[in-house]
C-alpha cells in the first residue's frame, strides 16, 4: 500500500520524510494539488454500489483504495497552476480530490477537517486552557476601550496576527511585536487585534508530536538579544536548539490537546519563563521541523515516516461539519 504526500515541490521538510520511506521500501506518491489538470490527474467511478478511484502524477498511477496514509503537508490550492485557473476550477478540483480521498480508509496526518479547525488561534487558546496547558492572558477584540483596559491590567504586551501570515503571494511575514507603553488603540476598531501578556522568557520551546512520539527542543534566549525582538522566528541568534525533556504536566496536556483536536501531528510553541513554566503560544498542525532536527539530531522525520508507513488503519473519527483546507 502507498503513502500519499500532498505538498508543494519545494518542500525540503517533506524530502526528509521521503528519504526514510524510501529506505524502508514503502511506496510513496508525492503530488501538489495545485498541479491538477497540469501534470496531475484524477478519476473516480461510482457504479453498482462500488467506488474505484485513481490518481496520476509524474507517470505514476495509484489506486485511492490502495492508500495506507495521506500526509497533508503543505499543498497548494487545487488546480492553481492549471491553464485557465480560476476560483471555480479550484473549488471543483478541491471537491473532487478531497471528496474522493476522505472515504479512502487511509490514515490522515492530518485530516482536512481537523486541520482546518486547528488553524484557528482563538480555538487553539481555548483548547489549550481546557487541556491544562498554561496560556498567557490574551485578548482578541475590535473594541478600543477593551484594549486600553487590558493594557492597564497587563502593561507589558505583545501584538500578533490572529490568522498567521498575510495572504499575499508570496505570503508576507507578520511577526509578533511588543506594544509600546503609550500605544493608541484606536485602530483596533478596524480589525480583530490579538493582544497577549508578554512572557519574559529565558527560552523558546518547540515540541513536535507525531502520533505518540513527542520530541521537545529548547533554544535559550540570547543574553545580548534586543528585548523588543520577541519573535524567535525573526530574531537573529547563534544559540542552537538542544533536546529537552517534556514536563509531565505538559506531556499530559499536549496529548489531550491532540486527542481532542483529532490531530496526528502538531508543532507546539511554548515560551519558558524564569520559573521554568512552559507557556502555550500556539500549535501549528503542519509546522516545520527540519531546522530543529538539523540542530538536535532528533529523529522527527523518521517518526513521521514510521507513522505514515503503519499498515493497520485506525478507526476514523467523526469530524465536525466545517469546510476549507489546511495550508499552514
């Protein structure tokens, strides 16, 4: 049976997993839904109570019933690179591709419905609270007065996007930034604004989970770092990531989070304060892990490959009624 990887061509993180799958002899088909009708083809036949579906990419034909797992890594919008691409063709192609795959019996990392829901930051924060993970005081609002009152209670704040990267092509980075003490919150009325108590951190934590395998890495805060550079993704630092043990409370909360979120993979970001508390910041359901593996040597790619290669299907859970696709 075959592992199907849905991702863009330039995804070197996926390359790391493919190497392990190839080494174990597990068949792999990798394609980008953006190439549908332009190098990627599909067909599904519903006759006499049976279904036969196939996908074709780079000259390879795979039966949808022959899939053991589907890794929705970082796929493009379906048919985005087709001749005469349009919003209509994208919707048609999305319905066709994911509609067929949903009933394949394959194991998902991660299921499209669960992945779409898991992208929502407000939902993440509430789920983290429910599962016992420490969450910094946070406000999402379009009320300027609410923002002012929150700033009075928590004078040291950061502001971050609710949704993540700005949806331009290519996406524009929107880093987490400190809020000036004399900030004017009038503009909050023009769009939802996420304000969060700044954690005075001594380290950043990236906790990567694939199935039951949990690997954490710690990056100590550079003592010479600019205190206004709070986003580890954009701050220059020569400090490497190092493996670290996961506190039992965090491990319990993370497992509960993934179980309730119905996710097989999650990349969690925490801020560690001076007391050693890990404060939950977010969970990226398709987060990068290559940079951590390079620094730490942790076998993240191998763990993902082993999960994808498992041949015994798990019971497919019922998913909430939501639409859309993950592209985190």
